[in-house]
C-alpha cells in the first residue's frame, strides 16, 4: 500500500487536467487539445449544454478549483471583477487566458498548442494565478508580484 507521501507526490506529478471556458467553445478546441494528449473538459461536458450556458463564472471557477483543474479561457476580466477574483483566490485556481479575445478558432488553437508545454510546466506551481497566453509565450498577469 503506498504511503500518503508517495500518493501526494504522484498527484503532484500527474499531468494537469483543464476546464475550458464556454467562450472558447465546446467542440473544436477541446478536440484539438485532446488530440495533443491533454485531458480537457468543456463546461458543457461538466454541466450539460443548457446549464453550461447559464452557469455564472464564480460557479464554474469554484468547481474547477475544487476539482483541481486548471482553466483555459479568453476573458481576462475575471481577474478584475471582485467576485471572480475572490473565487480565483479562494480556490487557488491556475488559469491561462488568451490576451487577444478577437482571435478565431484556428489562432486560438495555435496559441494554446504552441504554449501547451509552458502551460503544463506552469501548472506545477500552486495557484492562484492567471497567465496571459500570447502567440509564443505565457506571462503571469495576476496577481501582481509584490
């Protein structure tokens, strides 16, 4: 029987699982990331399509945090809205956000695919944080370093 220490170590070494915000879609991006070997869930996978459309940000942020999932999104305002910021902080959420919300699917997928190994590496650090996802890099944008 493995010790608690070895079990905790295995969890820390496990690849991250991701929740994809509804703003990134529920079919194409998850499929692309799954084909690259990532474990991803769209909000519709978690809540069902109808409920996912009505689920507020605080609820899905809290669910992702409780499940230990990292988040992929494109609405960086979640770091500025008090309720969402509090959910990010309390849940110690690890979030990765496209900093250009006007990208089409092909570009969104390209940004996440180009940065997937950086994102996985960053996920080894405990949250809370939000990294901006750019064409060829990720950069921590919240919380500001003191």
